[in-house]
């Protein structure tokens, strides 16, 4: 069954949604803002519910050492004897229950009203897809909260569209047709139905992840964030040749038969040959003399491995450190892969030392004040951290996507194309720069280099 969540007061519902998604039913009535010296017993009594009912609606209360904090929000369920209507009710500005919502009258110019956002993603905790998309959606909510503080109102409805779901059943909901933008889906098989629906109702569709659909080339309302590996490599090759036009490339064969990086290294070598740029090839097993011979003494050397694995990277780092000690006059730069961001804990000093550039479509600076603020805000609102093993961070991705897109619709309405410079938003992690694909939709073309500088600073270079 579709679970439809109505969010009118976004600030109040940030914490609310974290609990309601995992619930089997939607028996929630409102949120209570905790005052000084309030107790669980006192809150339960004031709303005419039992302590067990209150704790069941707020599972974190059962955590050892849990304490109510002034200013936090507590989900208030309906008493067991009352059937909840919250899946279709609005929350009024007073915190009281409003009448069931009616279809919103469509105003043509969204620049003069709230932006209506739909989210059609797997929003559950059953598997990794659901957990990642739940985190992404929480980031969307946080972006809406920040936008509200800047005078941009939003109205959000979310549908839990799992992998085995028929998305057409969700599109029959009367509120799906009044959205300005729908974020989703996650699965390719669900794209066509949503694309046709978006065309019929003139709705923008933001497809946030790895779907490369035919509809992108035919539907002008589709915004596709994903770039295929082929498209990414073409962009990285193009920017490499521009950035290092006066350097000497050194390719290190790492003998990794499982590597998928040949698509980049072979494409880069072809481009260098087309432009008559000389390069060298050496091997990870070469002796010191042969390894050194591949390096230029008059140009900056840019070292490229044909693998992204940490084992081979460790070996090459050892060889480069030996080379730097025996030949300090050599200028060495290392060019890596997005995978290497996972290795910064152990390789950061080497990245700085060898003036490393890592190509990517995202980057989160862990030392940035903005990164720290969003991590703290996420933890405060949802009583958990973002998934640490996931790059990019899904919560920050959702925040960047939603902030960029909603602000763009607020500024330009239906004329918004997501082109570079339209919004003026500096992403925390995930830059967006859309370009029209023929007569079809728009695709994100943003790429960047993360530059670890010898001065122990990190810069992000956008292209």
C-alpha cells in the first residue's frame, strides 16, 4: 500500500518522518515540542495516551540513557481506540489536526507560490536501497527547511516506491498530478510510466541516480543527474588534456586483471596521440632504474595508474617516495580515481606530497564548516549519522539536489533548465550543471577535480 506523507510544516516533520516511514501503520497525530522539565509521563498524560503508546511512536525513548531535551520534538500517536487519519491529514500551523486535505488548486506560475515536490523512491529499511534512499529523502527535507528560512515555501508528498512496486498505482493518487517536480524513480523499469505521466501533466522529473533511460532523449521534462562511465571518462579525458597540456604523462601498468580503469587510460592515450603529446609507460614491477627512466627531468610528470585498488596504490606510493628521495629535482603529480577518496585516511599525506588530482562528480570536504553543520543537523533531527561507508553521502546528495532544484523552480518556474550559473548555489558535495540532450531532456554534465595541494590544502576545481 502506498504510504503518502503530507508535509506542510517542514521543520516540525523532519523528525516525524524518520519514525513514520519505519512504522507499519500511520497512526500519528502531531508533534509536541519539548519544554523545560517535561517528562515522558507528563506528555503522555496531557495527550490522553499511555506511556507505552508514546514510546512505541518514539522508539529512541527505549534507548538506555535517553533523556528528553528542551526544543526537541516528540511524535504524538492517536490513542489505540482512535483510527488515525494522518496519512491524508494536514498539520495546521497551530499544531492541531486540520481537516483532510483537498486537491490543491494549481496556480500556473510556481514562482508566486509554494513549490510542490513529490518523491517516488524506495523509502524503507528493508534493504540497502531503501536505507540509502531514506537518508537521501531526509536530506531533501533538510533542504526544504533551509529554503523555508530563506522565504521559499515547499509542499512535499512522498510515496514508498519499492523495487517490486508498480509505479502506475502511485500515479493514480490525486495529489501526484499537482506536483511541480517528482524526484525518482530509482529503478529503470519505472521510468517510462513516470515519464508519460510527467508529459501528460507537465511535471518536471528529477532522476537522481544510475538510470540511463531512453526517455531522456525524448522527454524534455526529464532531468537526469547520472552520467554513464563512458560519459564520465570522456569528460575526465577532455579536462585532463586541458589541465596538463604542458606536462609529461607517465602510465604505470599495475597488472590488475580485474581493473575497469582501462576505459579511461586507453581513451586518454588515444587523445594524447591525436594531439601529438608524448607519454611514457612503465610497470609496477619495474626496477628502480627502469621506473625512473619513464620520468621527464624537464617537465612536470603526471602519474596515472590503470587500477583504482588500494593494494597497487600502496606499491606505487612506495616507489614514488623512493624516487622523490633519490631525485628531488623531479616534479611529480599523481592523477587518480574517485575510488581513492575512500583511502584518504591512510593516503592523505601522500596525496598532499604528490600534488594529487582526483576526478569525480562529487566531493565533500570533511573539514568544511558547512559539512560539519549538515552532519550535526542530520544527527540532531534523526538521532543517527549518515551511512559512513557510502560515498557520496546520500543525505548531503538529497540536500544539494533539492536545494538546487527547488530554488531554481522558485526563481524561473517552468523556464528552469538547471544550466550553469542559474541558481547561484554552492553545493556541499554534489554539483549540478544540466545541458539539453538534443530535443530531449537535460543531463548533468558537471565534473570536478579534487586537488590535494602540497601546502596541505584541498581545492575543488569545477569544469
